[in-house]
């Protein structure tokens, strides 16, 4: 008798030290509590997340497999094995929503190729929340991850994104390692045109969340936001 495959649940997590019930629907919490198999980016933080949800079984009995940027493509098949054995599996990322700026997308793609049901669950995506709150174009946008670190290459990338944004009226989103946020902010003010719109979204969903949209000219007239070591997104919209 052939075993029916399990379901792959994409489980969002909090974006910081916020109570789960403030950002996750009860249904998501209920699903996560029941699962015994997880694929995660960081087992330590995944265990902390699940412990806060009070799972139905002891944490010690839950199986955690790791999927991160170092996972080789040939290892994905092993991660799929519990699903093929009929067990439900949850993916937990460090990025809020699995599959969005997250290596979990590779396992999701493989699951589709094996006709395994994939269920995305509702939760916080910093990319979408920042876009919603920015007031910039939500009809046409692109997320670019990290820009180059080296000064000259970063300048080239910023100028190119601004030009593309102006041409297509497309909001450009990108991130930076938190301890380099201030350097990125300074580079944007130095290399973008005065009328370009820049949104800086910091600590999304946390008590000290700050989301502000200003023109580059306006940003230069006010105190810089507190960005050092704070998770932030930068959103750019060129104005012709």
C-alpha cells in the first residue's frame, strides 16, 4: 500500500522579540504546535520559537533538519524524505516568511516537483509590511537582497537602481547587514537625486518600529534615523 505524502507547511515566525499572539494568527500557532518534523535555518532559534508556542510534545522529541545557504542541492532529497513517508513537515526561516528572501524556497520547489502539497501560512513579511507602510508604488516593485559592500560598486548599484526605478516607476527594495545600515543610508543620500523618495523601515513589528518616507533632499535636512544594529529595509522610488 502506497503511503500518501505529508503536507509541507510554511510557518512564519516573529521578526524580533514580540509575543507570537501579536503577529501570528491562532491557526498558525495551532499548526506549529502539532508538528513533529521541521526544516529550519537555525535549530537554536527555531527551538526557542517553538518553545514560546508551547508545542503538544516535548521539544526534545521534535526532529529538526537544517536548511541554510550552505546546504548542497543533493541534500534536499533527504529533507524531503519525511514528507514522502507521509509525515507533515514545517519550514521555519530566520526571515519571517519561509521562501521569501530565504533558502526554504529550494525545498518548496522540490516538493512541487514531487506533487507534495505546500501550504503557506499567514505571518509577518518585513518586505511586504515595509512596502505597505512606505506609500511608494506597490503595483510594481522588486527586492534585491544585499547591495555590494565595496564603495564604488555600491554607488554603481544605487545609481542603476534609481535609474531603473525612475524609468519603470518601480519601487526598489534592499537590505543591509544591520551594523552597516548607517553606511548604506549615507551612500543613498550621497548618490541619489534630491527628488528621489527613500523609505527607511526599521524594527518592523517591534515596539520601537520606525518607518519614514522622505525625499533625499528632506532626509538631508533632518537627523538621521537610529539604524545601527537594527534590522532595516531601504525602499527607493525615483521621481522624474
